[in-house]
C-alpha cells in the first residue's frame, strides 16, 4: 500500500501543483503597489508632515522657538500692554526648509497651537516658498485638500478671544 | 500560365512570409511585456504600466533604448565571431515558424488549394527540431568569442544542458509522430481530428516529458542556468545594446515557437474542441477555418500563460540536478513511453 502511495506521489508531482496553486492565489490578490502620482496614498495617523501653526491660540510663550534644534521658528510677542488682552504673536516666522519634522515644538507647545499636518508633498521650485510668516502660514487650504484623511487632533477654540470681545463692544 | 506561376509560387508565399514575420515580431515583442506584467501580478506588483495605456508601448520604448545604446566589442573578443554569434542565435526560431500550419486549408475561387502555412513540408517537425538545435551554435560562439571566462562557462553549461534535454524532447515528439504516422505538422493535427482524440490523452507521459524538456530547451526559469539572471553569470555577459537584444529576442521567439508547436502536437492544433471539424468543414469551410485559427490562438495563449506561471513559481535547479534529471530520469521514461505508445497505436488507435 505504502509503495503504491509513494509511486503515485512520484508520478503526479503533488509538490509542483502545490507551488503552482500558491502563485495562482497571488495572481488574484490585491496588489501592494502604491500608484502615487495617480492616487494619493493613505497616510498613517501619527504622520509627521508639514508643520501647521494655529495662530489664533498661540500665546507667544516662545517655547517652540527654544525647543527647535534647527532654529526654524521665530516668535515675536506683541508689546507688553497688548499682552494683557491678546497674547497672539505680533509676528511668527517658520522656516520649513530646515525643519527636521522632529516634533519637539509640538511637544513643547502648551496650547497645542503648533502641530504636524498630513501634508507630505514638500517639493518646491523656490526655497522662498518654504519661508512662512504670520500671514502665509499654511493651514486652511490644506484642510480642504486632505479632507479624507484629515483628523483634527487640535480642537479649535470656539469662544471669542479678548481682542474680538473688545472689538465687538466698540 | 506564367502569371499563375508568379502568383502562386512567388507572390503568395512572399505575402505569407511578410505577414508571418510581422505577426511573429509583434508577438515576440509583446510576450515580453505580457510576461513582465504577469510576473508582477504573481508577485503582488503591477508590472510596467507607465508607457502608454497599460504599458502597451513599453516594448517600443525598450527597443529604442537598446537600439540607442553604445555598441561595445571587448578588446579580448574575437570580433568576427563576436558579431556573428547573435545572428546564429537569432535565426533558428524564426525558421521554425515557416512549417507551422495555422488553420484548415481553403479552396480559392480559382480552384487552387490555399494552405495557411508558409511551407508545410513533409518533415516539418524534424525541421523544427534540427534547426532549433542550431541555436546552440550562437550560444557557444558567444561564450567562446567574448574573451572572458564567465561567458565561456555559461555557454558550456548551456551546451551540456541542451544536449541533455534534446534527447528526451525528441523522443517524446517521436511518440506523437508514431501516433500520427507522419512528420508533417498538418498531418499530425489531421490525425488528431480523425481519431477525435487529442494526443495529450494517450501520450500523457510524453506530454509531461515534453513540457519539462521544452522548458529546459528554451532556457526558462527552472532550468535557466545558461543565463542565470540573478546569481550565476551567463553567456551574454559581454553583450550590450542591439546584440544583446538579438539574444533576448531569440529566447522569446523560441518561447513563442514552442507555445505554437505544443498545441499542434498534443492539444489538437486548430481543431475546434467538442465539434466534428471535418464534417462541418464540408458545409462551411470559411467559418471552420476562422474558428480553428481562433482556437489555435487560444490554446497557444493558454500554454504561454502556463509557461509564465511556471517561471513565476519554481526556483532554479542546481547544475548537477539538472543533468541528473535529464539523463537519468527523463531519458528512461521517454524510452519506456515509446513502447507504451507503440502498444497504444497497435491496439487502441484505429
């Protein structure tokens, strides 16, 4: 009986068909290739993309400026009198060109005003496009662009700021 | 009479040759693309899909690239033999296509019989076997004339491999010839049509031996020692540009030739499955010829897919295992099979 079994095994090559069936399974499987320029990839939850600064909640404490190992961030606090009513910085410079995406500034921020976005396409034709000031800081456009995968990990304050209160009361 | 002679013996064959060559070159160019894409699918990749829709212009891009490359002849090489070797490797598979028959013949309005082959000679299958073994000269010359040791070893490996597998291949084809009673390829298909039985069933052992040895003959993956893409260095190490393309195209032309030959030998060729072709042919000759051609193409395509599937699956043999399988396993099996087939022919096929 054993001999017949062995002979049958020798004649029909079951191992070969096993291998063929394995590769056939792979033929119909989902492909792992990322077709990047045609289809945007899905980005991991904790991806460290381009830095986004929410200037509305910034309190000009300059902790991010001190934490940054590359010195990309420069924060200019408002004059002392204004600091009592509105702590938003007078000027905020962000040099994305030197940014290491180390997320030390994000960790140091007490109000969560600075955080990583999911934007990963950082190629520019001119270095000046990577220098941002208070007005040009990228925040709102990106939100629309990456709608499907954008998870807001920083809650935006809904209450009106002291400055706005003052303006409203006028 | 003179114009008749010109038409039937010069013009028609030339037109047939032109059509056949164009078709074969296109198929050879595209089977490379199909293989690369299918290998990609087998490995959960996508394969080349950048040039044109689905990568359809990729062969042209590859050809352009190879054509524009620098033509290097090494200093130590023998320049004459070095330039001759690709040509020697290139022409045998293309000769083989001449004796293939693609469909049942048609009777033209002028009364002449019009066969769908360039030259349906009496010894068609023998011609293919003998010419395809000429291809080895190209490989040996390439290794010998390169003036480098690795190509020489590669070509020696190739020579012994081809010798080892030529014998079982021929013996398994002889089994088919015995069953059909003719060397002519159209007769072999006709025999399968009259017996209403594809030779794969009585000659299953011959078919298995044929499959294995044909993969070895065309230097494909389980047996691709002459080339050894990834780790061992092959016979065309010193070749670049268009000369390398000649070897490459010869390899794939061989694959296409085998893919077209196997259905004719074992799977009924241009016979339409589950239909009595010969009776239907009397009523609708044009329909049967067309459908027969389509079925032949379908069988060849399926076999080509199987060929690529094999390449995607099996790892390479070691050199001593390769020769052992050739001489000590396949040769005795195919010799034994000859007796078996002779018995089948005597008692069963009538």
